[in-house]
C-alpha cells in the first residue's frame, strides 16, 4: 500500500475515534463467537491489470454477511460491484478489455487482537464473478469474447474495531486475481492473462439479534 492509502486508513479511524470516543469504555472484550453480522462497505477500486496508462481508479461498494464460528475466526460472504479491465500487447498488437462485475467473494477470516476490541485480520477465499459489462477492443479480433461467468481468488488484510457488542467498523485492502484467461496465443499458459483489481473497503457491520 502506498502512503496515500495509509493516510486514508488512518483518517478513517480518526473519524471513528472522534465519533465514538466519548462513549463509556467497553468493560469486557467483545466475543462475537456464534453470531451473525450484516453490513455494507464502500471504497476505492484500482484496476492493476491496465498497462497503457488508462484511467484505473473508481468507486466500488457491496453488502456483507459474516458468521463467527470461533472467537477469532469467521466465514464472510459478500456481494460486490466494481469496474475491471486489462490491456496488453501481443504479436497481433494492442488489446484492451473494459468491464464491470458483480462478484460474490466467500472468504475465511482470521482476526488477531491488537488492543482490547481493536484487531487486525487476514482473509482469503474464492470468488464467483458475473460480468455485467464486457467491452473488448482486441487487435485482429475487435469483438473478442470470453466467458462472462468465471472464478477468481481473493485475499486481503485489514483492521476491525468493535464499537460495542453489536456493531463494528473495519477497513481493509484486498485483491482479486487469477480470473479467466483473456489471451489465446500466450505460449505456455502458466498464468492466465486476467483482470487484477485492488480494493480498499471502509465498512460497518451489525448484529441485529442482540
């Protein structure tokens, strides 16, 4: 992450502290084990698979559902929307794909306590993607097309803070990589020529049953 990203994350937690810092300190550690949390997240999207100085930044967002099956472990399912794309040069010339997807990442998340109810976390999992926009401009095949439904991989790191027993805020940095191959003449095909997205999420989640 670059310095601008770190500044955004620090600013987010300063705002959270300013809003909730006057509340009475939580006397016990929050243990979310056995509970569902539902929420929403918004943030920044960077398309890292562009190579020709295209505009690669946009806003993204989504909904989330999280179940804690242990104090520090949870299963997270989300519905995300973000723009994606790639560009590359091969023997035929310059090739550009611009698109957008509805993505369903399902990840395992591990949280580790930093201080009281403030924790860090790491996550990894699999993503189901459905393209809702697919614009190709490929040299020699301007109307090239590839499957609009495909899988990819998701991983990330972040910070989580329980404001109280029912509500938490979080920020994370995540990547979406290794989707469907969008080049037919790559030689060994060891790795797919696929879209690569880097997202920063600012989110809030709540347990509605407590």
